[in-house]
C-alpha cells in the first residue's frame, strides 16, 4: 500500500484491520513518498521486509498502529510525530530521523534495536517503553536529542541504552531495569540527570573516547557495578574526563570504578 506522486496531505485509517503478506515477503507494508502532513491511524502490518516507511516525506503523524514480525518495523526518516504505536518481534522496531517526537510507544522483542536514532538531531522521546530488545534505546551518530521518562527493561544481557558516536544529548528521568543499562562509546557532552538504573550489570559503562559527559543525581541500585569510567588523565571528577555530582549508589556489588564517583 503506498502514497506517492503527490505533495499534499493524506490520511490512511485502516479501521484496526491488518495488512498481511499472504504470498512471499513484499518489500513494504505501507510506504509514503514525497508527501507532507500524512496521517496514519489504526494500521497494523505483519511479515514484510519493511512494515511502514517514508521516502522524502515530512510532518508525518502515526498513531495507534503496530508493526510485528517484519525486518524493519517502523522506519520514518522525515520529521514525524508518533504516539501510542507498537513494534514487536521485528529486527528493528522504531527507526526515526531528525525533528521527530515519540510519545507512549512500545517496542518488545525486536532482535537488534527497539528504538534507534541514526544521524538524528532535534528528536524527543518521551514516556516510551522497551523490553527484551537487543538494545532498547540506541543513538548512533546522533546529537542534540532528548530522552525523558522512558523505560528500558531487561533481561540482563539485553536491552539498555546505547550511545555510539553521539554527542550533546540529554537524558532525564529515564529508567533502565534488569538489562545492559547505559553504555557510552566515543560519545561526548551528554547530560544524564535523575535517571534510575537497577538490577542490572554495570549501570553506566563509559568507554574510552567518551569525555565531557555530566552525570547528576542519578540513582543506581542493586547492580553488579554502579559507574565504570575508562577515561583517565582528565580534568573531571577523580581524574576522569567526565563530571559526577550527587549520584547515589545503593546496594551495588561495586559502587564505582574508579572508587568515589558516587
């Protein structure tokens, strides 16, 4: 099903009916190209290579829809607003670009990523939930985004929040429970404030090349390890290259490496 060759607004309401691939594995369940202000409501796609996607579109609204058992579940590159959608058991759950807002969406059991921002900026994720994905929330080569009040759940060895080559993002009030928690790789200038990490492995794993990050009033509870910061020789807290202020480590097997970060 496709919208194309028209730059005007469009609306698709599937009235809660499912679009399924009966023969083989078609490329797209729903595709809109070159359109602005498309609204998609109550659409459900299963068993496609790409469940829902845009090409050259902007200002898309997607609500109350689902993508299950596809390779790519929901892949929207243009600016968009996504609310109350579900992506389950895909390889990639939600893939979004710059200038988007995601609220109250759910990603469960996706093989690689629940939510991924790639080369994105100015995108906000608020009160979304992810569980049992390869990585629950991932930022790659993405800067200037905000994640607020989202929840990532294990099991341990899966899930968590991952930053790779991603700078100047803001994380406030998020929770990582029972999974891989937060990992930073070659990512700088990010701020983490009042996040909660519990019942996981290493709550915050800050690898070499991740410098100038700020951690304030986060609570790390009942993990194997609280903070692990591999930076050294910097002007930050305790000789690291990052700044730690008023964080709490409670009931972790190891509070932090180096000691004293919380």
